[in-house]
C-alpha cells in the first residue's frame, strides 16, 4: 500500500468518523506572473489540477485554485479523485501520458506515487526558486533529486498527541506532563479520576505505528536529526538506538495503565468515543483533528509533543505532508501558468490561506501569532525548527513501518517482544 493511500485512508478514518450526529472528526512560452492587485493576466494559459479528496468537505485545494482564478482570470479545471482511488488513477494517467498539468503528491520516495519516485521516472517538471525556498530545512530530499526540486510543499502537518486540558483538570491533572516520568504518574491519576490518559486504536496498525513515531521525535531524532541517513548508510540500527527506548516506553505505558482497557482491540471508534466522551485525555492522531473535534463536540483540545525523558528536550513530528508538482508532459504554456500559480501559492498570504483552509500550519513563517489556537502549545517548536519530518517518508519501503506498527500490536497482545520488533524492522530495511 502506498503512503498516499495510507495517509488518505488514515485521514478519512480518523477525521471523518462521527463522534455523534453533530461531530465530524476526521494539489516556455510567454508566461507571466499574477498581479497582486487582483487584475487579470491574459498571457497565462488555463491548466488542470488533480488532487485526492477524502470527502466533499475536503476542498482546500479547490478553494485555493478558485481564489487564484478570481485574482488572475486564469482558468483552473480542478479534478478531485476519491482518496482511495487516487494512487491508481494518477499512476495510470502518468503512464498513459494524460495526467493533469498539476498534481498533488506525497513527499519522499520509495513508493508508487511519492515525489522522488515519480520524478525519477521523468514525469515531473523541475520547479523554480520560490518552490525551493519554502521547503523546511532538512526536508529538501523529500522534494527533489540531487539538488533539483520537483515539488512544492503545501503546508505543515503535525503528527502529535491531542490533549484535553479541561478534561484533565476534572481528573486532577492541572497541566500537561512536562516529562515522561510525570506522564506515568499522571496515568495513575487519570485512572483514579475515572479516565485514561490516552486512547489508542490498538487493532489498527497505522495508529500504533503513529504512536511510536510521535515518541521517536525526542527519543531518536532530537539527538540525531539525520538518523535515517545514518541507517541508510549502515551506521546505526533500530536494535541499537533510541528506537529501543520508543518501544520500551510503550510497554511501560501499557503496564502503567496509560491506555484504555482492551487497547489491543481498540479501533478508530475507540478514539472518537474516548475523546468525545471525555473518558480519555489524549490520543495519537494528526494534529488537524483537534480543531475538528473542538468544532463538533465543543471541547478544547490542543496539540502537544510527547513529553521528553531525562536528558532530552521537547521535539515534535511536523512534516510538509503534501506537495504540488507539475507534469513534465504538460504543454509549455500550461507549465508556465502552473509555475506562476505555485509561485503565488508560496507567498506568505497564500500559505496562510491554505493553512486556514486545510486546518494545518503555514509552510513558512509559522509562529504563535499566525497558527490556529490548537497549535499554540507547539508554535515555539515550529518557529525554532525543533521538529523532525515524518520519519517514514524516507524509509526505503513500506515493510519497515509495517514491522513497527504490527509489532506494537503484538506487544499489546503479548505475542511480540521489543527485540523481535527491532530485529524485524532492521531486516525489513535491509531487504
């Protein structure tokens, strides 16, 4: 399964499952540049834009394109495809030479519809300086090959814990735990107060892997931001690194009662019911879920980084999770027009607009003053660059993440050990 399908399916599963009837939880001709005054530019050609759509409300790409058309007069034909079918649709069209002029992709490589995989096949047009300038430091390799940029990030997407502060107050926890040790103590306090500190969809492998990824930010990547590159070079291993601490933490949290009863059988319904019913105080989900839960259920969730252990610092997982790219087979007029659109989308005003439309964080210039209130607790981390990209994006194949996520399910049921999981991850990487 490709990452785009996995991400889209997870987004659909997490962000669309109803908590109640009211709650929805859940891309060389004489061109020109769009005039910021709002006048039209007749030299720009029309072009097509295809993107995955999890549901009818998932319209941030279409709305941004509509705003561009209103400002410039450039006609953009938007082509939404059901998220589940997007991978196959895009692959078929690229191979047939009839894909859209602009497409939305997942950064990274190693899978069917990721940026570097498609660029390596010669299907993507190199992009301009404005596209390169907004790529987060350290994530350049997700958007290009050998210094040539082929895709432009859309927004920053935290992968985090969402936290119910008011619910925690009811359970006798007056602040988010600042350290891992405090978190373990709070697990016991939450139980005494009739709640659990965290709810996890233990039967859904992607969610168990998501939990491990969130923990890995401070356990692995805060000290070694280039750990993935070291693993690719054979200099480190999962078995002899901070990834052991990640899995040990999950075992310790389970033994301490941090997760809901029956966590091994937990589903996405467990998350929606636990958060919506306020029987659990946090969950490992995409950060954009916080605002949608708040709007639907009248809660006050916000977004947090996993508490650091002794000797570690706060570090978050924040990735540019989707990217614009231009089809190399598009005609030259459409390419010029598409690049003008991407230049416009890269500007701070449009980056803010897209973040607002998508429920994410502006790709550049994010700080406490321009992020949604749900992201305020991690705004300083983002502004200072204290985060890692989603680690899986540069893993060599899906089997590594599968070994992690399915392995954690085995931890919950007693069918796997930490040593077995780490060895299986190393074997999957090297296969």
